[in-house]
């Protein structure tokens, strides 16, 4: 879950996210099967987590000392499409769900369900939202989270996807088609249920294929999804946690990108100039945060923010995801202090 700093900042927003291992090793929160399949337990965990953050990080203004129970759907994360494909799913106590890969002979049998909400794991999400609505007297509509075509193909098949593409191109093509059509069904389900949130393509694995291959055989699939999202009158976004720079020409093929999340060492000023309509969010490296000194963390945050033209500060966000157990608390404050110091300049 993302926790947004509530205090006023010169930039659009600053967000923190803590890994399950941070919660499990520090506070004993169990992220195993019960967390996914027991909705009341999960809500109680989130209430506890809100209180912990409010008490531990009062200066960050994240969390809530007196939280209210709400509808929190189960999040199968990156394993969602893999689960729909029939992959075996593991539910570790200190991590997100993950999946085992499918054998090549099973890929050709994959079919997207006509009613996506009737098949696992989407059926579980819908059912639990209904359960929590009854429990808390709410009327929330389920939200299925879109993923990415190549991301899902690699999660389902692993690195053998690239072997298939060379030796069994029909198998690779069928898998891409399954992943694309599943994503399109997710988008259609959300639209049919009145959800209007920004639909974000997750392209974490795109750097594995390079900008030319992405443009030639993956971008056409993403463009079809983009057209569907725009026809639904939804905002459109791209999550690209690698270096964005070589992919700017490809992503500029989307007529409008409302949200763009870019990876560590991406050229921020160039991105803001190339996508003047976008809210741009920059990902602060969790590894750098863990392994560097407080002084280095703050200095790097200042260097990041210095790349943002003053006129673009209000459409720039900084995210600090995947905070690992063992990360010193004062490093999180260092990033906030770097942001608040912009008040003297903005």
C-alpha cells in the first residue's frame, strides 16, 4: 500500500511504500494465505499498519492514529494474470504472492474467460469486496488492477518466453495474445463497473527487449489497449521502472499520457519536456536508500529535485517504494527534508 505524505509540499506528492518483509520482520504481520483469503484479518492488519506508521513517523504525516475500517480488496499483485493462466501460486509470509512458470505445452491451451469475474483470482477479488461491503455497510465496486503484456508473459513463462519466441514463435505469440486479451478484459470490467481510475500499463520488463523490439512487436499491443482505455474516457498511464530515456520516442506514440512513472537515473527534465501533459513520478532506488548514508540519501534527493524546472514542480512526484527491513528511519526523513527545502526556492 502507498502512503502519501499529507503535509503541503512544493512538488505534487511524496509517497512511501514498505515491503511485506518490513512489516513481517518488524511487527509480525503475516502476508501469507490468510492475508489474501481472510478479508477481515486483512482489514485489521491495515488498521494496525496505519497506527504503526502514524506513531513511528509523525513527521512524515503518513498513516493514521485513529483509522477507520474500509474495504480493502485482496491484491494478488504481479501474480494475478499468472493465476488466471493456471500457474501455481505461493503465498509467503513475508512477501507478495508469486507464481511458478507454466510448461510450453500448456501455453496453447490458455483461453481468456468470457466472464473474467467468474475465474480465479478475479472471482476472489469480487467476492471479497462484496463481503466487506456487507460487513461495513459500504457500496464499493471491485477494481481489477491492469498489468502489462510482456510483464505477464514473462511471469507465466519465465525466461523461456524468449526461447519460445525464437524456437516456438506460435507459442510465444499465443501467450502474448492471452496476456493482452486478459488485460483488455480487466480494463473492460472496470469500465463496465463505473471505475474511472487511471489505467496504468506496467512495463517493468520492457528494458529486457530494448527500444527497437518494444516498438516493433510490443508497442502495437499496448496501442490497442491504449485506444480501449481512451474510448472508455479513462486517464492512461505507463509504469516504466527502468531508465526511460531510450523509450521516449516509443511512448510518445501514445497521443496522451496522463501519468508516467520512471525509473532511477532517468532524465527527469527531458521526460517532463517530452510529456508536457503528464504527471511524472520518479522512483527513488530502494537499494540506494538501504545501503547509503543519510547524507548521501538527502544529497541524491536534492539532485533529483534540482532536475525539475520550477514550472513543473506541481506535476512532479517522488515515490519511495519497496522500503526494506533494516532501512534506517532517518533516511526517510532525509528525503522529506529535501522536498521541504524546495519551499525556499519555489
